[in-house]
C-alpha cells in the first residue's frame, strides 16, 4: 500500500507532452507510480479532473535574509513554488564578518527595497562563512527546496571591507575571492551570481561592490566554476555588459550563463530581441546562454521620498547622495537637476531607465492628504498635460507640496503584451524574475507561475498550458542542473501542485504587516490552487499554507550536468 495517492487528475508532467488522465502514488517523498496506478494509498485524494503538475521552480528570488526567520519563504509556497533559488544578483548575506553585518543590511535596504528594521530584528546571524549559512538553513529547516548562489558583493566585502565599493581589487585580493567561490562550490552552491547594473546602489548611492569588479576579476571568479566543472554564472547586466562578452565567459568555462533581466523596454522595445538574437547565435556555437524573462508588467509601488525606479537615472544621483531632509527637498526643487533628469529620460536606446513613457503608466495610489485622492483618476502624464507642465515638473511639484510620502504605482517594463508573448515563447528564455523576498514594499510577483498558466495560457492562448508548465518546471530544473525535480515521473521527488485550469491565477494585491517589527509588504494570494506538495508533504491547500510539524524542504547542494 502506498503512503498516499492522487487519483483522477489531468497529469501535466512538466515535459511539454499533452496532458492525460491518471493517478500518482507517493512513498517516502518520491513518486513511485504514475498513470494507471495499481493498489491503494493509506491516504487518497480525488483530484476530480484538476490539473496535477510539478511544483514551480523560481529561479530569481532574494529570500537569503528572510529564510533565517521565515522557513515558508512567504508568500511563494502558497503560490505554488516548491523550489527557490536565492542569492541572485550577488546580493547575499553570506559570507559576512560580524563587523560588516549592519552595512550589508543597510545596502540590502536600499538596493532591494527591504525594511531595515525588519532585517535587523529578523536575521539570524549564527554564521559567518557561506558553508555555515547553508548549515544554518538546514538546522532551522525550510519549507521549499532552496538552491543558493555564492554572491559577488558579499565575497568582495569579505575580502576588501569598505574598499569593496570603492576600487578595483588587487591580484592578491582576486586570488582570495576565487578561493572563497571555489570553497562555496564545494559546499554546494548552485553557482556564482553578480550584478553590473548601474541602478544597483547601496546606502546613499554607493555602488554595490560587484560593480567595481574589472574584467580580470570577473574572469577569475567565473573561472572557479570552470575549475569545479559545475555551476551557473548568473549576472544582472548593466549598459556596458554585452552578450558577446558573456559568451566569452561561457566559452572559457564551459558553464551556463544566465542573463537578467530581459524586459521589453518601452524606451527601446526592440533591444531585448536584438540581445536574444545574440544569445541565439552564441548557443549555435555551443555556448549555453539563457535570458531571464518575466510574464508580468514590471510594476512597483513607491514614494518620492524613496523613489527606487527613478534612481535608475544617473541624473538622479544628487538626490540619492543628499539623503533625507531639507537638502533632498532642495535638490528636487533645483531647475538644473530637473533639466538633467528630463534630458536623460528622453534618451532612447538606454536600457533599464525610467523614461517619459513610464509617466504614462504612473498613478497616485495613496496620498498623504486625503483631499488629493482625486488625483488617482489619471496618470501623471495626463495630469501634466492638463496643467500644461512637463510631467517631471508636475510630479516633483506635487510631491513637494506635502506628498513626498504619497504612494505611487507605476508599470515600467513589459507593458506591450504582444512583444512579451514573443519572449515567453522562446526556447532560450527562462520565465522567472519574481524578485520574491525583495522590493517587499513595492511589488509582489511571486505568483508569476500561476499568472503564466491563467493569463497567458488560458486567457490569451499565447502558449499551451503544457508548455507554460514546462517553462517553469523542467526547463528551470535542467538549466540549473537540479536533479529529479521539475517533472512528474517515477523516481522524481514529489514536488507537485494541483490546480483548476479554469480559475488558476493570482488574486488582487494587498498590504499586510507580517514582517519582523510589524513592517509591511505587498502580498497576493493564489486563485484556483488546491494543493502544494514538497517532497511528498502537503504544504498548502485551497485555503493557503498549512501548519507543519516538520519542515519538508531540502537545502540543495548537488547539481550535475546530464549525461
């Protein structure tokens, strides 16, 4: 007799093959039979024709800090995610010396929009090295499976201290960093992650350490992957990082290169396709490059007191460096500052920048003064046209009139669904970019998989449901060499989701206050999701996550190329 069975399901096995009616049996956390299953289970569930699929693998999260106080990786598990990959962009909390802990948290507060009070109250610092960090997660327990990158900025800070954000490394320092990366690969890292993106700044606009790395450092640290013969190089690229240069890294090391973030930029909507053409050419030469794409419009909630999207503009740097208070207000008032911001916002062909197009999609959500609520009816651009003002002038004047802390909502990228559909259909694209665990006060895209199944597959018919499932399960597992996950087949770990294909999706956004110290975050709930299992343990039902007596997730440490 099997431990448990799910009968009468529409099995979508994650490979892209057509769904079929069948059953699944699970014993000791693994699938032991699938299809026409004989025998009975001690516990049986009648799926009644619902779709049973592999659990979603989220390749782009920032749960590094949160997992030390929240083993559920809230809200991802409740949204069908059974495996999370942390440490993206190289923004990690390990390795970290005690003297650098607060600096690390202050930088995360800025670059990833996290609450400093929540981080200070919540992070369990019972580790210093990377291997000790993995041991901490294992000791405390995790609900989802967790794969972890060794992060460039943390490695740099460990070796260089405060100089990590100021200068290039010496050959000796590079050698020390390479040793740390190599040790992390032996400890079980899924790879090495970094960022060259210009808007990735820490406290007071100081560049995140990885942005100071020169070419020799990049080649040395990625070379540790080639030496180990395993691991993925993940990079969030800036303006000066070109795909041909990344192909050279892939060629030198024989390892996959994962490139983030590949959005449709309204300021240059063809750029992402030009870059994917370069990725395709690299793959034709035997070099494994991938592009990370998202299935949501990239939208954020923010205030002008801390305007993360506008900080993408180089011309905004004086405002970042001014900090808070009267000096910040003076900068926003300065005509020369405004003109420089406007000029940059008009520049076409510059990636990952806030532009005039963004203001066509920016609306007031929560004013400080309730009498200003009438301004939520139109976009910033529409109000500016009615007032006969430049949209940036209108926005800054509005903010300075007692509304610096007003909450705005803006869609920045992926606003053209026809173009996004073309990205989602590519076989060299990894559908992810939830940023779960980060930007908690701005967005909540952890339900990207459910949105892919509902909006893109069911509602728009942009891709088959079977292909949508495969893109966030087996493809993700194969890229990162995650063995025995991402597919429903005999012998695989029983990471599974059960959902109604006619209802599946994510619910409306809401604001909750469940972080340490009561800090708030944006949240969303699953729609049409009836069950989530991780390693054979049910972790969520139709009402959401369930209370568990033990944490079923595994800290994944073994990744191997297919034979």
